[in-house]
């Protein structure tokens, strides 16, 4: 099935929104996407990108997310360009979630520190993954039942349940989708 997923996603190419990501300095990018669109965008924008892309896979052990010359792209659910590594599992099933729990938790263990040091922007993340919800709860609990700073979530549709969830973690909702949002960011960058 991993070969099928790879073959379906490999022909895809980055959008302008993906390319715009390369014009912003990020502490890191966490993604559950299997594709390599973000990495491709960084390679396409070699002369103008702000940071060097450093993909971090489930089997990666040597990376420093606090080196701001690099943007670490943490591939939480695997990557189609790494299916030849037995340690890289595309997280497609409930069994895969269980089998990769330890390595994903190692990758996610940086989140509490990053939430203290940086503003967060969630783009295209549904928050149905209980792991991130648990990490947010732990950060709030360890910070005297308060989040250290505001974060932001870009959501195309917002429900009352979303509002209730985000309010407790100081996550401000930005209505919209990635393409227009990144186009707006690019417009601000272009104007200087």
C-alpha cells in the first residue's frame, strides 16, 4: 500500500502557497502529510529561501531544532520518499499509529519547549489526533494551568466545539485556507 500511496502523491507539485512558506523563517514545521511538497518548494526556491530544509523522519536521531539557519520538517506520519527504509512507516492504519507511537512521541517531545519559545501557527491540522491534544494539556498544566503564549490556527470552517477547544489553549482562530493566507503573507513580504 505504501508504494500505491507514493505513486499517487509523487506526481504532485508544490503550489504557490507551498513556495511562499520558503520566504518565512520557521522554528520548525511539523506535518502529518506523506508528500514532499514542502521539501520540493524549498528546493525550487534555492536562491531565495530563508532557511535550509532539514527533513526529520521517524528514524532520524541527529537534529537540532533550535538551529534557525535550518527549518526542520518533522514528518510525523512518514514520508513517501523514505518508504525504502524499514524504520519509516507511513502511518495509514490504527496499527501503524500504535507501532510508531514511541518514535512519534520522541519527535513531538520538542513541542512543549517550542511552545514556550515561539508563536505557533497550525495550518491544515484537524486536531483530531489525541497526541497533540494531550501535549497541549501537559504544557498548560506545567505552566500553572495557562498557556505561555498565544498560538494561531488557520481553519476553513469553525465550529463551536473548535472555539471551545482553542480558547482553553489560547489558540486564536484565523478563518481561511492556506493558499489565500500565504498569498497575503507573501504580499506583506513583497511590500517589505
